[in-house]
C-alpha cells in the first residue's frame, strides 16, 4: 500500500519515513497513540502551539508548516509542508480512499439558495431512483440515514468520511453546499466535483472576508478549481454570474436565467400562496413553491439535472411533487386566518426577496408584520440594512434577538435601529426576548394578516453567551397560534 505521505507534494520528512498511522486529527485534544496530528493555523487558534501536546499524547506523526523549537522526538515523523490546511484535505482524501472519485459530486455555492438547491437535488435524484448523499446546513444524508449537521461545509476529515460512507451505502450522487469559508480554508481541496452551481452573491460574511471583492474571489476560486470534465452552471442574472466562469477549466460552462437568454430559462406564469406555474425551457409545470427567488432555485435544479444526463419530462414530473425545505418560506396557519411564514433569510438580499414575494401575494387590506434580528459576532455592517429592508416592506416591524452569541442583545438591536428614519421607527417595536417578540406579532395580527419570522428558519436553538438553548421559531408560532 502506498503511504499517504506520498500524496503530499514537496513535503520534507524528518524522522521515520513511513510511520504507522491509526487516525488523522487536527484537534490535539483528540490525539491518541499512533495518530497523525495536522497543525492547522485557524482564525483564532494555531495548531502549531499544540504540537508538543500531541506528541505527549502519543502522536506518531506531525504535519506542520514550521518545525517546533528544540529537540525533536526521534520516534515521531515531522512532515514539513507549505500549507497545512491544504495538506489536511489531501491526507483526509487519501486516508478514506478518495471517495469523491467514486461519486458524482455537485457543489452549490452562493450567498442565498445553497440549502434549497442542494436539498432539492437530493430529493429529486432520490425520487428518480438513485441513491444519494447530501451535505447541507440543515442535515447530512447518507442515502436514507440522517446525520445532524454541524457546519454548512464540514472539515475535510468529516467530508471525506461522510463520502466514504456514501460510497459504502451504494450512493451514485452527492450534493453539497460549498461555503466561502470552506473554499478559503481549503476544506474542499482534493475533492473531485462533477459540477458546480452558482446561485447569487450579496452582502454577507464581511466579518470574515473583510471586503466584498475578497468574498467574490472566494466563490470564484471554487469554479477555478473544477476539473475540466465538470460542468459549471451560473446564474447569468447576477452581475457576478459570468465572473464565476471566467477562469474555470470546466468543459461545460452553462447559464440559467429568468430575465436573459440562457441555456436554462425559467419564467413564472402564475403565482399563488400555495405554489406557482413555472415555464422551464418552454415547458409549463406547477410547483409547490412561491417567489422569484425560488424560481431561480428551481431553474438551477432543472439545469443541473439536465447536465447530469436526466430526461427533461421525468425531471419536471418529479419536480412538481417536491416540497420546500424546512425553515425556507415555511407556512403556518392559525384557525382565524392569520398566516405566519418562517424563513432563514439572514442577509439583506434574502430578506428583501421574501418580503417582496409576500407583498406581491398579500391582499391590500392585510398587514405584514415582520419579526427579525441579526446574529452576534458576525458581519455587523448588515444590521442597519436588515432593519431598513424590513421597515421598507412591512406594515409593522419587531426587532428582536437572533443568535446574540457573545454580544449584548441590546447592542445589536441598537445598531439595527440606527438604520431607521423617524417614520420607520414609529412603526417599529424593539423586543429583545424572541419568544415575546413572536407572541407580540401574533397579538398585533388580525385575521388575514401575515407574520414573517425571519433569520433562523430551521434552527432549533438560540445561541446565547456560548450556550445553545432549545428554541424553534416554528414551535413558538404554533404554540402562540394555539
């Protein structure tokens, strides 16, 4: 068997050249005797500071960018590499037998729509008779098995382990969300993609990427890294859609659109609160989704299915049976006619899309009451924008806590309220307690009114001061309506 160190191009090894390796770790606290420890430089913690701990716990090998000071343990292999994050991805793929080579792996990237597109592709191809895997914000799936999701795109070890399990389970396809963080942090390095999909790019994650240009660059890097055998499908209506294809080696560069000439074209023919008639490449079909943003998602899904060799008529037939993803425009009705919509919208653009969709469909005499907050320890520049978007499109607004994390909830709300003018402020309440905010919205609503609870969607928790407390917007709405 070829040793996995052979896959590390340019690596220099000090000590035993072919050590036995029980397991790979990048968290020193998990290291046991015979493990390989990869010292990765993170945003808050540098794994190089814990090399001595890993050696003390029995590590047989260390992968690092700089050798530790002092004497090296002669029984330990020290592998010097240029980029240990990339090395971790290479080693993880090798350790699990390069499972992505044995799947048709499709990655979905963009600010909004990743979860919906990846999940519905999983649902579509499962209904078409294929065994599939899913890696998403909401859940990981290995065929029918559900696994709790920890990250939008997990670390390389988890990614490759999940894909190895998919191969073992007989899966043909895997559909996964590809976050901008995972691209920059090399988590998807050494994965073999059959295709990539770009949804859109708007204001988000500037706390991490610092500038919008860097955020775009991160998304583009995914397409630049696609193999030439892959397809690259982009939203041509997004002003950065074509940018994604500029340096991509993918042999099939294809587009989708609702407004422009494209390889895959969607058009909303008719829309109601229970669904819409959509024309897909001149074929009309009724789907159980509403909103222009969902029309984009569905067109992307149709395009990807075509690029993966499926038959158009069968794909559209199955798409007509698909239902929305948990926490994405999820509707809850009260007996008296009030309607609540729970949605994950946590960026200005996503919130605008949801509010615009509701306003296009609500009756003239119906109010829209929006409950919204912003997460702590995340991009603070979008806070006043989120409040302004909510106030511009709603009859009443209640600003409340999202996941405050380690910030003071009231400080976040003050920043949000700073985006409102006097007239908007007069229509806005500030209630830090999210449960009380939802109850207040329900009390203010009359029969026929609509309540939008935005920001958390599927999340069954609220994170406060480092502790996740059980909290589910959908449960709260149902309890209030009851």
